[in-house]
C-alpha cells in the first residue's frame, strides 16, 4: 500500500517534467503506426539535457532525451527523474506511442548489457509511459555506454526497437540544468529546423506538381 502511495506521489510531483520532452518540442507523439516503420523517416538532431524545478517541498530534476521526426512526431523519449525533499525517489521512464501491447512493457538495453524491463504506469491519448526504479548501476552503464535501445511491442505484436544515443549523457546528468534562456534557444532552433524542412517538402511537392502539369517527369527528390 505504501509503495502505491509513494508511486502516486512521484507521478503527481513529476507530472510537469514527465511531459517536458513532448511539450518542449511542441510535437505530438507518433501514433499507433510506428514512426520508424518507413526507412525514409528523417530524425532531427537532438541531445541529452537536464531541467530542474521545485514543487512544494521537493526539488525535481529530469535528465531527458527526445527523438523527433521531421514530421514533428516524437518517436520516443527517455526521462531520468530524481526527486529530493519530502519525497526522495529516482525513476527512469520511457515514453512510447500508443497502440502498444501492455503486458510486455518496455525494455531498455545499454550496449551488450542485459535488458531491463519497464512496466507501463499510465497511457494518455497520444503517448504511454513505462517506468522502473532508477539504479546507480543503470546510470553507470549509461555513462560508459554508447547506445541505449528502447523496445516496445506494437499492436501488431511486433517489436519496435528505437536506438537512443548516449553521447553527451554524462555531461547532462552530472552537469548543471539548462536555464530558461537555453531552453528557449533550443526550442527556437528546433522550430526553425522543422520549419525549414516543411518548406523544403512543400517546394518538392510543388515542383512535382508543376512537372506533372507540363507533362514532364517529377524530379527524383519528389519521390
């Protein structure tokens, strides 16, 4: 009973930070059709970063990484949340699309290490969150590792592995949190990149239409 209450308190306290990756990017999560099903899916450059906030008697920090497609879909996100104060707890969360098979949960695997299972804690209309206790051993393996693979099972009962780079994780986890100006700049850079790619897609589409009207072949880049 105490464990359930403790978990409920954590979920409430961490609620703002849990969705930071999604809200920061202004991006919806990929729907039930896996965003990486198409080999041509373009993924935007991203990085590990930490944000901290104070909620009541608790200080909450979240070291996070979000993988975003050029279509503004958030393919997956990883959150390492640490709560200090009246509540003291550490948790790792994986954010994945909806349309998942629930019992298997989500598996995370760092390089060649044994995978760790995360159980689903909550699903929203646009994303599901799985979580487990964040251990020192996992943090150490992430600091030494080069890649984490986040694997969920989609509604077709197929494994959906998503690679997450661990480059920059140690600096983000051990370093100071991003301030508001840095976060605002990161948001602006992401929005600019998304806008540029949207304009490029629109131009390719218009060029293909014009070529078709003129009876010519569409440019190869329009495919």
